[in-house]
């Protein structure tokens, strides 16, 4: 009986991600070809994706200690989710709905290229910008780097990874991230369809990146950042905590920060020097930390 269960779970771990990815491609393609309201499709897609991921995560966690902790639910998770989730939701609504709507005037792809090329170009561009912002947060020790790290560190203090942890973030970090990932596309004149595709695909990958379920992307791990790679980014081991890209691995490959050990999990998650920071339940101190003299 156990062997059958293990075999089924093994199959699901291989099939789940391709099914989600192909479903996302189908939904986004169908919406574009049928001239649907892309802002609404985007919103409904996010609700459906989060519901599926959170539900399955509760029954098949890859590590039970990485699940949402009941003891800390009210002291840490809910405050973070309310603050980070509200900010993320507002930012997503603004950039995902309004910019998609305002971009409707850009009905043709940039430089008259097919939409798939615009999509790949825009993804490379914004992931490049995110990569260097993200790496600066982690590795730069200047005043600017320390400020950015103290803005970003709220996302690294939790010792777990789970889907809703995607919303655990300082409001400034959320706004910077969403700005980097969307505003350049709008300024450069990419079409609404491209903005829609980029946002829906990036949200898929960032949600999957924090998914506490044993899903395997196989060879795609060398091209796309998902849970198998991003877990290392949250490792307390500095040698493992790389993979600064948001969606693509190309910049990590080019700049020597790609880290991947198949079928192995990081031992501990969080920050390597927790004594330098407020306790993860001290939300107010963490939010005000970038404006204090605390330097991690």
C-alpha cells in the first residue's frame, strides 16, 4: 500500500508542474486570442492559482516543519500576510490591471516582432533588472546596500517556505519589485498582451518558488527558477543562498550565482546571523529597520 502511495506521489511530483505550466499557457493564449478583459483574467488566474497551491500544500508538504506554524500564525504569519499581502495585492492590481488597461493603446508588438519574441525580450530585461537589485540587496555592503538589505530581509527571516510566504515582504521591497518588473515594459511601449503574459508567468514562478511540495522541474531547472532552486536562496548557508533571478536562470549562469543540487534540500532556512535582527514576530521593528541604524 505504501509503495503504491509513494509511486503515485512520485508521479505527481513529476507531472504537477508541467500541468500547471501548460494550463497557464493555455489560459493566457485563450484570453489573448479571444480578446478577453486581460486585467480580469489576470486577477481570476491569481486567485485560482493560490487556492490550488495552498490546498495541495497542506496535504503533501515536502517538509512538515516548513508548513504554516499554528503557534506563529497570529504572531507572525497573519500580520505579514495582511501587510505584505495588502501591499502586494495593491501593487499587483495597479501594475497588473491598470498598466495592462493603459497599454491597450500599444496594440502592436514592439518593433513589429511576433508577440513571443516581445515576451522573451521583456522577460530577459526585467529579470536582468531584478537580478541586480536582488544581488545588491544581498551582497553589497555599502550604505545603499545595507539599506536595501534591511528592506529585503523581512522576506528571509522566516525559517519556512510556503506559498503564502510570497507575501511576507517589506512594503518598500514589494513596491520596488513590482516597479522593476512592470514599469519598464510600459515605458518601452510593449503591448498590453505582453504585459499580461509577463505578469501572469512571473506570478506563476514566484508562487511556485515558495511551494512547500515536492514538485520537480527536471531539466527546466537550468532555465527557469522554481521551488527546487529558490529554496536554496533561502538557505542559511551563504554558499547555497544564491539564485538571484526571479524567473530565469540565465543571469545567474552568466554571472556565476547559479546553485543547484538535485534531490537535496537546504538544511536550514532563514538568515545566517539571526541575532543581528529583531525576532521574526516583531513586525513593527522589522518594518522600521531600514530607517534605523541596524545593519545586518
